[in-house]
């Protein structure tokens, strides 16, 4: 699993690198501005066209797609996702989309792991573990960071799912990372070789940077939500939305070329001291390159990166927030260092602030502080930076959690009960489906029937609850054995009495779309153990028993505990 998913990650990275190399070295324009106008627009429009024609409009993407399959589809991922994410993201990012490849790589690895498990008929727990192993290997190969890959699985994918199988994830991560190290060229790898040694006297820089990156991460997520809402609310075809998003992205890339593609080269330029090369292709080159010019330019890049990424992803492109958060964090860190230098502070650890800024923004955007800490530590060989990495990442994460306990990117799915959260008992309930608990063989009796007919029904059946329905099968009331017992054993009662005289209204109604968690709450509120299920037209569908839900819950709990 590790080797296969790792190869998928290497393949995607290589394809995008070659596309970048071709369009930057083989395609020549008389005016450089045409380069940034054509390719980002073409990438989003072409990706959307492929999704509509080849993949039939199925474009569920991002980490939320994996979490949804784990919680709602028993970790069964469509075979199409083993290659569709590679094709779509390669075109989007390769042609300049302002997004990252890591989320598509993780989805691809998860799809490969799920389909491996389906081939060998593994159970849900093993299938989920293999899915996580595939995503782990994909992330590890993308960054050549095996520990970060394992942390990614535990922090994001296996949220709320209790697993003790640590070794398989480590093996998969090592395989993916080794393949990345062996097969990818140095300029493709996510590597940073220059940095300063950690000095405890620089702690104030890191404390302030943690707050700054935390606030920026919140800004990034809010912009992303607003852009998504704006695009979804537009009444136009998906292709036209792609054209609009592509046009906006091209305009942003023309004004600020660092927004083109993943942006890792720009961050490496920060760490190598090649600041002037960052703005040489932009309109800012017509100004005198002074410190204030660089500061204004970087502020604009930071603010507009959130818009560039959001329009890339939500207008029809394919990519994730891994690379954008790292790019933005590195830019914020470098900007903070430049401002400190301009104020008059000496010995500012510029490179270190770039690196820990990347971790801070990623921690706040993805809600994954451990992944961010180990990713930067492994990628920069900066294990002595653990203390500043922890400080900045944790502060940023706490600020993000203070605004929203769940990532805004996933909050909608979490509120609908479509993905797992840290509340383990509710996660088990989310795994249950109401349809499985409806007793479709419940006994019914017409409202015009007599006590004598009811007596025959009781003698020939084995149920304790009976639904009283009309000629159109609409529920009129319910009866229990306790309700009808006096009429069976009392000679003074009239056996021709109609059912409508003794039936009673149910304590509550259940609908098929109600979730098991909501149904259990209704049972608790009413103090009953069995309730009728009706549709929107009040047609009786069957009874649901509280004990059946609790029994299934216990079986799930037993399976997770083993």
C-alpha cells in the first residue's frame, strides 16, 4: 500500500513539475503578461471540462471527501478516485492554479487503499486502516516526511476512530517517503537547507508570530467560505463559473506572479535571500526596489492568496489548502521579519521565522498542529526548531479553535453528522442508519375493525405494538398489549367495539430522515421504547425499537474496542 500510494504521489509531482518546466522554458511569449493570462485560465476551464465530460460531473474533492467516505460509506471509495484526482489536479496546478497537490495525493492514496481492502474483502476497521495508510503514504511522498504523514492520518483522517494499529501507518509512510527520496529530483522535493540555530532570546518573535499566523489562518478560512458561498450562489453553468474563476485567477497572477502555482519556489527564495527575484516579473518591478516596496508587495500577496486559492478550488479546479497555507505562512513569516528589521531590531532570525510561519499558518488552516510541526522539522532538518515550531503552531491552533471548535471547511459536514468528530459516542451513532431499524413487518389493523378482529390479529402474531391505519395506510393511532388486555379478559366489554374507541396517539413520530442520535433523544424525552415511523404524508412505514438501536450501538462499540 505504501509503495503504490507513494508512486502515485511521485507520479503527480513529476507530471506537474514537467508541465511547469515546459510552459516556463519551452513556451515563449513576446510579452510575459500573456503567460499569466492564458495558463491559469486554461487550467481551471480544462479541468472543469474534463470533469463534466469524462467523470460525469463527479468532482467531490478535498480531505472532506475522505472523511465522508469513512463515516457514511464504510470507507468504500470509488475506484475512479484512484486516478481522477491525479488528472484533475495535474492540469489545475500544473497550469498555474493557486492550490496544492497534497490533498489530491491524499485522496488518491485513500482511494487506492480502500480498493485494495475491497479486493481482499477486509472488514470496515481494516478497510479504514488501509485507506488511512494510503493517504499517509501519499502525504509522506509529497513532502518526503514520513512522521508528518503518520501525524496527518491520526489528526485528520482517523478523528474519533479508535485505532491502535500504529505500525502499518509507519510502514506505509516510510515506503512513500523512500520512493519520493529515490525517484524525485532535488528541485521537486519540499526541502529547505538554510536556517539559523535556535536562540531562546528570540522567543518574543515566535510568540508574536504565533498570534499573527493564527489570525491570518482565520482570515484565510473566512475568505474561503465567502468565496465558496458566492460561487455556489451564482446562477450559471459550471463551465461559466470556471471561466469566471479562471479569469479572476489570471488577473491575480498578472498582478502578483507568486500566486501562480504552488508557490514553493517563492518560499525557497525567501530562505535563500533572493528577495528581488520574487517581484521581478510583477508590475512592482517598475518601482525602485526598496524595503517599503517589498513590504507592500508581500502584504498584497498574503491578502490575495486566500482569494486566489478559493477561486481556483471552488470555481472548478482541483487542489487543496496544504500548499497555499504553507506558502502564505512562509510569506507572513518573511514579512514579519522584514518589518522587524525596518523597525530597528537586529539579528532577526529571518529563515527561522519563514519556516515556523509555515507551520503556524498550516496549523491554523488545517487544524493539524502536530502535522505542521513534524512536516517543517523534517523538511528543514530543523529538529532543534521544535520549541519555536511548537510555540507558533499551538498558538495558531488555539486561536483557530477559539473561533471555531471544528474547521470551518468541515463544519457543515460535521453539523449534518456526515463526518466523524472527536465525540466518539456520536461517531458510532453516525455509523448507524435509520433505515436498518425500521420493522417493515409491523402488524397493522384498520381503524374500522372491531375488538374481535384485533383479538384474531394478536393470536396469530408475535408483536407487542400495533398500528391503527385508515384505508390509505395513514397512521391514525397505536395500540399495545397493555391497552387491549382489559378488552380480552373482561366478559362485560363489548367485542364489537371499534378500534378507534381504544386507540391512542403515539408519544412522538419518527421520520426516515431522522438520525439515530436524534431518535434516541426522542426516546429519552418520551420515556418510550417503541415509536411509529411515518413519511411526509403520514403513511405508516413500521415501528422502531430503542433496544434495536442500542444493541447495534453495543456491537459497534465492541468492534472498536477489540
